[in-house]
């Protein structure tokens, strides 16, 4: 029997990964023999490009610095049915890739996240573990649901996801944006637990705990403002109204007993706060309409791509086509 295999592309964004890139490429070529491995170099100053090409990868370059820029370029340039994205530092287990692809196709999912299981203490800093839990909980609280590991860079995507995802991030906040995109369009997604190893000697993390943590936090806030404008601006309006009432309480008591307003500047401030609160409420309602329109456009772009199909054998396909032909006659 001849099986029709989907085109699988392995995407590896890289920056100064000469210590690990050759082994990473070799691992994914062995795990997914029919896949094409792409290495997108992001201005490396070492031998990353040379070693990746020697290992059998298709090497391309993105000049704009930052992982988000690299992902945007990869998603735009590569044409495939299934995309597997990982890092080029040998921390993710290539052996898990076939299982992720199989689940994506069998269940017709749009994304499968490789949830990290740490096999070495040095693989994942304790602060990063805490930060992952905090941000995961925050995302669940803001958007209603989340993933076990929202910062995992090991993911399998359908063509539907990749070609409907408007990448806006520039750095390591890209994983957060990917997660929110899936949550907002209510895409079918799954998770596979994978091992997560320490970097090999000579490979160094490019993630800055505090700088990138702040960028991730601001990205979540921005995405919440954009995707949930009614709640965001409504909350601001409610806070302003509450503060205005607290400031106005002594004025109201004094006016009720004497008929006078002794602190006129406070009264002006309270009036201004209430006006701004009303504007916030209306801004939230108006922007919610805009957001719904944007979401519909993204949904249509998503539906314009074919759904991932389970792998079928040639006799099965011929039998199905024969059945459809008989029905049409």
C-alpha cells in the first residue's frame, strides 16, 4: 500500500547555536525522515550557518533581530501541510515530533504544544518555572482557558494556523501571541509531554529573565486590551467611578447638611473622573465592535485553508473516490 504523506516542514530559528545546531538538525532528520528541515539564522556571528548546512538543513537568513521577526518570516516563506517549530539548542527532544504530528493529523488539530518535562535541574531555572506558572494562570484568568506550558517553543501547527496567524511580536513574547491567537479563534489544540534537556556546553540562553518577562507581561496586557476591550475599558471606567464616589462622599454629606460645596476643586475633579469613566465605557463598546470585525476576518482567513487530514493509504483514497463517483451518477 502506498501512503500519501503530508508535507512536513521543521522550522528552527537560530542565533549563535554552533554548539548544538548540527545535532538538532540531525535529530529532526532522523525523527521525521520525509520532512524538510529549515534553519533560519538571525545574524549569528559563529559557525551556525555552516554547520546547519553541512548537517543537511535548508538555511535561510532573517536580518531583523528577534525571534518574532524570524517566526514571521518562516511562516510567510515556507509552504507545507504540517509545521514543526523548535529551537536550535538541542533542548527539545526530536523523538517527540512524530507523536506531535500524528496527534495533529489524527485529531485534525491546529496546534499541538510540546509541554516540557525537565530531566535536569540545570535545564530550566527556578525563576522561569515560577514565571511560567504565574503567566499561565494569568492567561487562563484573562482569556478563560490556557495551556500547561504557554512558553514552550516546541509546537506542531497546521497550515490553517500558520497562514492565518498575523505575527506582530518581535521577540520572545511570540509564544504568548501564538497561544492567544489559538485561544481567541477557539482552535482545536492538544498537548504532548516531552522531555526538556539542558543546553550542551558552549550554548547559551538568549532569554533575559526580567527584560523579556516584562515584555511578555506587556504583551499579555496589550492582547487583553485589543481582544477584550469591553472588559478592559469597562474595568478602567468602574475604577474611576469608584474613586470618584470615594472622593465625592464627604462633599455629598456636606451638601446634604448645609447646601454648600466647600471644596470646589475636588468637585471638579470628581466630575472629570466620571466623564472619563463614561468615555471608557463607550470606548470599550465601540472597540468591541471593531474587534469582532477583526476576529471575523481572521476566522475567514483561517477557514480559507484546508483542515489537516489524517494520513490515508492510496487504496483507501481510491475507494473513497469510487464511492463518491457512484453517488454522483
